[in-house]
C-alpha cells in the first residue's frame, strides 16, 4: 500500500440537493477536502475519498499528490518556525 494525498472541493449532501433544485451549489455548502489515504492505486484512493463524502459530490478535484504538505512547503521555500528545523551543532570553543 502507498500513501496518497487527496485534495479538492466538494459540495455537502445538502448542497447537492439544493443544486438539483436551483442548478447551482450555494457557497455555504462547499467545503475543502484534504486527507492522506493509504491505498494500492490512485484510482482506489479516489474511490475511498469519494465514499467518505457521504452523499456529497466533487465540485473541484480530486487531485492526487504523493508529496505531503511539509514537502510542498519546503519546495516552495516557505519560512520555518523557530525550533522546528534540524538541530544545530554546538560551536566548539577554544581550548
């Protein structure tokens, strides 16, 4: 099994019902979805994520990535909070 990060926007069950009546999903019923799923293939990961929507429907996505949030932030060069980086070695003093 491999780890897949699934991201996207979905309409909740109530949003899908309102969209059937009016044709548009109200913004109040659109929510973000971001979760790490263990699966054998990307297709299986999408299927599991779709089942977890509980009657909702994808409005944007789902996107699959293999890189997690930490790796993406490091690639972008985002600043790190103090104390979360690798520990620095102590400077050697004179003898």
